[in-house]
């Protein structure tokens, strides 16, 4: 058993249409650090806006880039430097002594990491290690991190995409061969209809909404919004379907049934590009549209109008977010959406497709380069012998052939099968569901190593904490939500003794492989990468979808995958003639409704979670920003007026929200924006910590994503 957490460590975590080129001044940089303007990429959402240091203000300013072509950025982008020069930054390594984290020299800290990891491998085997990669760090860093795990002999490497869009990737990969946006932001503006399911791009991806979707809506594109809440996106919608959380499948099955009943299917596309049409027809023939609409909590006439609008459009584009994916049936939710797109022929041409809106700035790239337990770089399955042989030819070491554990599965097995964890730039003690269990499980580890910027909630449980580099202190590449790979460049030097993440990872990898006798087997550079560009060169050798890319080719623009070797450019619209898996057709898959895991007892409400414009993910960065906390200082529970009145709750009251997992106290925002029977909180705050209430069992059987969008809770005034 490990010592108790440090009593000295500080607790931390990680106007909707408000895109701007300015904002409140961030804290001015300290005089002992050098800042300089160089085009980089915003560290927050997956849009990929380019920004740089503004000498006059000491804050970030937008640059004209591949996505934000007019240089616009949202409030988070403006505040991006707030965290870089924050007083709470880790500037020295910390090691645990007598239950407390104390400063230590780098050599001592890395010695502890190497000795601890090596001891676990030698005693329990490499599968006793768990590697938590970062969707907020570069492709190069994630590539080295997952390579280290596999060279040591384990596929136990995952990133927080597991908690966001793993179900989307699973469904789209199974049907289409690629788990990413089928289209580009450029061509999506040509759509006649947008179907936005479980996403709120006006707040969560504001530059996409302002620069791409908004102009199309002004030009006459219609929008259908499927979401339990009326949000900033809903204000622009022609039809709002306020689905009850957990009932997306009945809704989407009913919409597809309307398409067939009214003869609106694309028969030519079905004949040429799909299989299983008759099986799907037979399955949907049993669907009662009105009954499904009632089950989903939406008006049947509105549902029929939405189905007709989508099916009758010449070009209809679907967008999907975490409202669809974060369910224990998230993979099936996305399968139901794919059926609708295929039946109407809305795949493989401009202004159509199914387009996941990714969360963190490199959540797409972290998956692309192999920071997932079941795939190698380029989404080649670890069970594919040819893919392993091709990878081994570059690495000199065979990657293991059995899928590893996912992030949630690893924390479930802390102290048992998993004896040590290396957490890189993530905060699972806050972001995983049933967070109290997760925090308790960290105490069962023999070794916990954290590489991060601050003493996060996860770092409170660490044996070694290594101070890393912020977005503005590193170079490398990230991949945005529509598959564009862009370069980051340094805008600032490092504080104190902090080191660049890539330097830390490669040093640990070199010393570990030497200690364990693996170094002699490594081919090529092994882990001797002098620059991020040298990592990228190897990355393209083992990642076919990146094969034709280069730093020179990316320049100040971007290159989009798939970019085959020898090609002049990447592919924009996917699946035009064949699907990404090489097949001419995609299967249609009958999907049955999967009831929510939490049954509602009398008096209980459904808790669903999400983001707000001003904060991001666990809040580890944004809650450090004075700029952003002035805009949104504390969380609130959104509750419908009828539900509030039934509980004698008034706007602004503090309430107790509880279930069998935990209870939290929070202020109330009484609003008709959330549907009756459903309450909403964000996941940005350590107190109240909403993920203490969310469920980690059961998991989606395919993607192993947990249920964040449907937790049964009781709400009572304090």
C-alpha cells in the first residue's frame, strides 16, 4: 500500500456566440521569462484555431490559419496564456516522502520512475503497467508514449478519447473503416440540412459554428437539433427534438422508419453502396413511430418533420457529439445514426456525411498515432499480424498482439492486475466516472507517476510528479476535428526547472529500455529523438494515413489525412467510391433500443453532464485563468421550473444532489432550457465534482465507454 496523499498538495482539476479577436487582459508575464510570437495551435477544443503571443497585451491573439482563416478565436483562446505563466505551475520534480510530496532533483525523480517501473515489469510483467496518454499533448509525444508501452511489452495504453468519442470511433470504424469526420469544414457549408445530435457547437466549437455553420444557416440551410437541453445551438435550429437522455436509438430508428414509410430512401445508393437493406426494412417495419417518439420524449409530428427535412435534402450533414457517445450503448447510438445517413445516401459526397465534433485539441491525433489499447498507429489492429510485422520492422521490437485494457478497465484493476500507472497530461481522478472509487483505487498502486503542469487531483495520489511543458513551450503537431495536421511552435521558454514533455518521455524511455535490456533490440533511433520533427519522420513510417506528410509540407498551413505516400495532397471527402476499409459497400445494421442502466425510482431525476463555453474538460487549465473564471466562476445545477417547484426549490438556492455513489452541494439555476425530469451540470469543477455521481458500470460492450449522460439522482434543498 502507498502512503497517504500529500497534505501540502493543492487541489486542482484540468455568451455562446462570443468568438472574438480580443478580450480581458490575461495576467502579464513575469519578467524572468522570455515570450515571443510564433504561430501555434490553441490548447483547448478540437477546432484547431491558430494563435500566438501578443507582446502588447501579454495574451493570445488569433492568427490567420487553416481553420480560423480570419484570425478569430473564442474566449478560451484569448486566455490561453493565462495558464502558461501561472504562479501555481510546477517548476521542480516532486517525490513522495513520508506521505508528503517534496521537491527533488531531476535525476532522483527519474531514477525513482525507472526503478519503480522496472521492478513492476520484472515482478509482475509488463501488463501490470497502465499508460494514460494525453489528448491535450502533441502527436509526437503521444507516439513516443505509446511506443514505450509497447516496447516494454504491453498494449495497456489509452487516452481520454475513451471517455468522449470511443463509441463513435468504434461504430464508424466497423462500418466505414475510419473513425473520424467523413467530410471537411469547407464542404459542410454546402449542406441543405444540418442534423446535430448531442452536440452544442455554438458553445463547444464556437469558431466552427461562427465561421462554417453559421454562414450556411444564414444562407438558408435548415438545422435539426437533437438535445435534451435548449442551448445556444438550439436558438438557430428550425426543429428541436429534446430527446430524453438514453433514448437516442428509439428516436433515430423512428426517423429512419419515416424515411422508408414515405419512400424517401435513396434507392440507387442503397443498391450500390450498402448491404443488409431488407434486414433493416424488416426490423423497422416493427417500429411504431408515435410510440418511439413518446418513448424518446419528443413530439411525433416534430420527429416526422425532422425525418422528412433530412431525407428530402439534396445534401444533409450529420454532426455527433458526446450527448450521443457517452452512454453504455454509445456505439449502438452511433450505429443508428449511420443507418439514417446511409439510407438517405448522405455519405461520400460534399455537404453530407457523419461528422464527430472532437473535444480536446489533439484527441483525434492521440488516437491516430496509436495511443489506444487495441490499435497501432494508423488504427491498424494490434491483432493484425501484418501490421505488427511492419511496425516491428521500424521499431526493432514486436508490439504485443493482444488488445490491452482501456482507461476505465485499468482503474478498475488498480492494485490487482495493474500495479503501476504513468499518467501523462490527463486527470483521471476527476474525469473518470464514479470518481470516489477512482481516487480510492489510485491508493492501491505500487507506483503512480504523473507528468503535468500543476498538482492536479491525480497528482495528489502520485509517488513522482514531473513538471512538464505547456502548449506554448513546445513544438510538434496536433490533429484537429476534420483531420488537419498542424504545427505548434514555441512562444515561451520554460519556467524554473520544468522540461519539455518530449525530453522527459524520451529520457525515461531510454533509461528504462537500457535497464530492462530492451535497448539493444531497438532499430533506428530507438528513443533517441533530438527534435519533434525526427519523431514525426518515424511516425509517418508506421502510420499509413500520415505517410505523405512532412513538417515542410505542413508549414504554416495543414495537411489532412489520409495522405498516402507519394500523394500531392490529403483526401477531403471520405468514402466517395469505396469506404476507407476498401469495401465498396457498408452494412446496414438493425439496432435495438438499450434501456438506460440507472432505473429511475419515484422522485428521481436524470442527471446529464456537459461543457460551457468558458471552461474546458476537467478545468485543470481554465480554472487557473482569471479571465475565464470572471466569466463563469462556479457551477450550477440546471433544473426545469416544474421540477424545482415540486421540490420547493428557488433559483439560486443551494441543493443536495445525491445517489448511491456520492452526494454534492451546488447552487441551482431554474430554467426551462432543460427538459422536465432532467438536470444538468458541467464536469469542469472539482467542487462540486459531478463525476462522483456518474456511473462506471456497465460500460459499452464494444467501446468500453462509461455512462455519463444518464445518472439517477435525487435533488433536495439544503
